[in-house]
C-alpha cells in the first residue's frame, strides 16, 4: 500500500518536473505559461475583490485582512472543489475548438490571453467591476473564430450553458439576496440590535470567506482549463483529453492568491458602497446569497460570474429595504459594462489573434 502511494507521488512529481523543464526549453510553452499566469493574477486582482467588498465597506474587516482572507480561501476553493468536481473547467475547455494547425492555434490562444489582460486591466483602472469569467469566454471565442475564419470554432452547447449561467447569476443572485435579507430581518426583529450586530459581524466574515472560497472554485477551474489547453497545443497533444493534475491546482490557486493580495480597492468601493449603503446584517445576507448561488452553479458545472452573482445579490438586499435604496445609476453603468464585455473583449480577441497570426 505504502509502495503504491510513494509511486503515485513520484509520478506526480515527475510530471511537474517534466513540465518545468519544458518551460525553459520550449519558448512557445514559456510564453503561453506566462500569459496564462498573467490572466490568473489579473483575475485575482480585479475579480476577487468583489467577494470581500461588503466585508470591507461594513467595516467587519480592514482591507488588508480581508484581502489576506480572500487569498487564503481562493486558494482553498481552487484546490478543494476541483478535487471533487471539475465540470466547470470541462465546460470552458470544450467551449472553443483550437484544433488544426497547432502553431496558429497556440498563437491565437496567446492573443486571446493578451486581450483578456488588456480588457480586465482597463476596467480595473476605471474601477468597473467587469466579469473576468465572461472576458475569458469572449476572448477565447473571438480568437477561435479568427483561427477558423468562421463560427465552427465555437461549441454552441457549451455557450448555451454560459447564457444559462448569466441568467442564473443575475436572477438567482438578486432573488436570493432579497430573500436572505427578508428572512434575516423577520428572524431578528424582536432581538437586541447591539447583540445581533456582534453576531452578524462574525457571520459576515464567515460568509465572505465562503464567497471567496466559491470564487476560487469557479474561476480557478476556468483558468486551469486554459492552462491545460495551452499545454496540449504546444506539445501537439489531443485537445479533447482532459485531466487536471494536483500540481496545477496548487500552482494556479497560489497565483490567484497572489493576484488577490495586490488588492483592488476601487472595485471594493464601487460594489460595496456606491451601489447601495449596507448595514452589517445586509452585508451578511448578500454574502450568504452569493455563496449559495456560486455553490449551486459549481455543483452543476455551470460557469457563472462571481461579479454578477455578488453585485446582483447586493441589489436584491438593497431592494428588500426599498427600491430607492439602490443606486440604479451605478447599476446601469455596471450593466453596460457587463453587456459590452462579450462583444468588446470578443472583438479584441479576434483582432489580436488575426494580428498575432500575421506577425508570428
């Protein structure tokens, strides 16, 4: 028994060592790896702050402690959930077709990753909480269309799951946020306000940790699938094969945690303060709603956006008090950013893929 365990550990270490040596001997793999790592860092930097926005703005935790907590639970979310269910990663992996000429396919994939970094960084500079998940999907799709010259590079069945995810993260996030706030208010209406505030401070920290955990579970899998796709293309392997090694889970979750540690206070302020003013119990309610929605999506293998889920849950909590409590002007700006992500980042991915294929 012990011999089998040692043999398994040796095999996993051997695969990682082989990958590490390939990175230094294969320039294409090195570039693909660095770009993928860059996209994961940007995701941890720009998307993860949504998970801790309410925890910071209700002053349950300082920004530094909240970011540290998010980094830890993002790491755990990537590692733990992937061990049990990798269906989200499979959905992204099978969404686009990069088969054919492996050199052109690798170049197109690298162009898509550059497009995602550019889009996400620009959004972060302006403090706009765009969805990196949808930027990833749009950038990959635009590059796949450029590679094939038509829509044959797109898997419509997997795209349908993305659209379902968009509806789920918006409608269910808002509905659960509204319901969670109402249940909390009704349950605690006869209780001492000071005592319940102490409870909800602890509860919100736990709920924010849960949201960060589920963010890692969702977004970590998405970016690991891109990593595997790049490795398959560079090595000339069959892109239909899919298996996530443990060393890749650890590496991607650590990189995402590093990105989260960089922060993103503009996005925290936009989501947690500018959209609606939240009390501590309302922050708790929105985090519980977002975590439940993300868990349901991950369990069913539907790729959803943490940004959409968290922001719509906050809208639902604000609307539970009264509709005028929500700053619908900020909501309108966010919605436009979400709507423009698919065509905007898709177009950038398409143009960059065409340009990169001409250059390289």
